[in-house]
C-alpha cells in the first residue's frame, strides 16, 4: 500500500482538528498560514489538502474571507453513485438496477419503523402527495418531483437528517442515470395505487402490510427497468 502524501496527511489532520474543536458547518478554520505552522508543512501541501477537502464539502474556501467548515453534504457521494452507475450502464451492465436494489433494501427496512410512530401531520402530507399524483396521472404521467417528495416525506417522522440525505443522494444518482431511459411506459394509475397502498398501510399501523406494499412498488419499478433496459441495449 502506498504511503499517504503530505497533502493527504494534512487532510486527515484537518478533519481531526474539526472533530477535536467540535466545529460545525460555517465555523471558521485556522488560516492557511496558521495551518502551515500547526502542521509544520509547506503552503503547497496545505492548499492541496484544502482543495481536496473542498471538493467533498468538508471545507469551504471563501476568497478574501478565509476557510470554513463546509456543508458536509452528500452531493459528492451522490455524484459518485451516479457516475459509477452511468459507467456500468454504458457498458451494458445493470447500473440503475443496482441502485434500485440498494434503495429498496433501505426503504423496506425502514418503513416498519415509520409505522410505529407516524404523526397525523405526516400522514396528511403523504395523503396530499398521493392526491397530487392522482391529479398528475390525468395528464398521463406522475412527476418525478412528486414521487421523490413522497418517499422523503414518508420517513420524516424518524427525524434522521443523515437518512434524508442518503435517500436524496440515491434519487439524485438515479435521476442522472435515468436520462438514458424512456420512462414513458410507466402506468400512472399503478403508480398512484401503489403509493396509496403504502400510505394506507402506514396509517393502519400494519408494518407487514407496509413492507409488502413497498416491495410491490419496487417490483413494478424493477420490471419496468428490465423492459426499458432491454430496449436500450437492443439499440
């Protein structure tokens, strides 16, 4: 295994510094000169480390103002997922199907926890989103944004910010890869029925029914992807 470079070592130490000082997104970091003194390193290595950390949202460099703890968002993770899936898709491999399997495992495993304590206001939001889907179905297609909002709202009661970011990362990655597919074959009536069944199962407090409804929903997506994938590869 290759030894880490000086810049990579400084990256690690900057992360440790953020943890040790309990800094939060937006908090100021030591200046470039202070980091050079602190780590006994040259300016080039410090700048290289900061640029690498900025690329993954760990730090934010504001020209003329200094360096701050970054947003720590998962957008680089989403981009990595998307790129990997896109490369595999272009090679004739099931990149999008792989993403869907991981997301299915995550959502089917979580929906039972939602059943245990979903508040009425969250159910109202979910019912409203299904109603929106049904209105959109009249135009022949349920909007991706509405579908996405439904799945994010479904887990709001878990109050888990990381979960929300991970799920959103999967959606962003899937949207990137889906550009190569024709999604016009989706039956909007089936989409609405599947989402309504999920909500009704959650509202009834029936965990097994909710998991079953979620699995059925993903079965439909899987079938559609297989059909679209076959058509894409045939061309």
